[in-house]
C-alpha cells in the first residue's frame, strides 16, 4: 500500500508530492527536489490506515 501526500519544503516553500509506504513509518531524511536542502520527514499512520507526513528543516 502506498499513499501520496503533498508537503511544502521548509526551505524554499515549494510544494512537492511524496510517495509513502507503511515501511516508511517513523523518521527519515530526504533532500528537496527543488533546492536540494535536507528535510526531516516524519511519517505516521492515521486511524483509517492512510499515511501522513510532516517535514521540517534538518
């Protein structure tokens, strides 16, 4: 199962899509596709089984 979520880069403020799977639960570091600066991505699962993500500066 994969979900797509849209997040906004905390550095350049561009909106981007992330494709997430249940294996991605927790914390990971990913670079912005626009400005190449690193994000910390926090992935959690909603009660209905869908995934959500938030990003912050690394």
